[in-house]
């Protein structure tokens, strides 16, 4: 695959489709061989290839830097967690799965309370729902939880004054990621992985015809 012709939008779309549950690459491979790119095209191709191949390692690197930055501000950790949770609630699949797990846990202690956490049934007219199915979390509309968690997280960000810490931690993590991806020489595994992803993309486009 010619990574020199891959745009940033193509890379972002590819990262959205990959399996992020895959384990990170070994540290012996991650810190193996570093060389200076000889040209801008070589650097651009290497950067995009490494960002895709070591995506899990870079994600863990940025998370580790954020954790280190939060050690002095415990409230900022809670604020970051609530912010991430409120954003995750916007995803239909996550909201439904979260609600189901909470309801199942509550049912073990109080079946009566768990029954109240079930959303009301959507009326059906002529075999079809009368309106678009709304997403509920623990029996309440999703937007209620999004607003509550967003407000609490904003308040905690303000009290902990941790927003500047987050920005610095993100800047350091992103800088370390770009430096590693720029100087890490792609090995044979990275190239084979690139060919495999290219084959998957071609096959996916062929199956859509």
C-alpha cells in the first residue's frame, strides 16, 4: 500500500474501523530501530504507517501520560471519567449495553427496582413503531444522563483546575507519539500488516459492488 497517497481523512476512517481490542506490540519491537527519514515523502509514509501499526501502543502511551498528570489532581481524574462517560452515552450501542448491565446488576439485589428501570414500550401502529425508538438508560431518556454527567464533570474541572494539566499532558503525549512514529523504521511485520489491511479494503469495496 502506498502510504504516501493516503490522506489524513483516510487514516482517521481506517482507525475508526480497526479492532482496538488487539494487544499492543511488544516493547522490544516498539523501541527497536530508529532512523532519520531521508525525505518528506519518506517521513510522511513512515508516520502514517507507524500510527496505524502501533495504534494501541500510542493510545496506552497517551493514557499513561494523562494518568501521571492527574496524580496531583484526583478530582481531575473523576472529571475526565465523567466527561468520557457522557460522550460515550451518545453512542447507541454503548448506552444500551451500559443500561442492560446496570439493570442486570440491580436485579440481583432488588427485582422490583430493576423492573422500574425498564423503559416504557413504544406504541406500534400497523406493525411499525409510531415514532423513532428513543434510547433509554435505566428507564430514563439518554439526554438526562448526558446533561447530568456533563454538568458534574464541568463543575469538577472548574474546582480542580485540571484543564490546563490535561492540555499539557495531551501535548506531551501527542509529541512523544509523533516523534516515535517519525523515527521508528517500519519493520517487516508493519509492512505485512499494511498489505493485509489493503487487501481487506479492496475486498470490502469489491463486495459492495
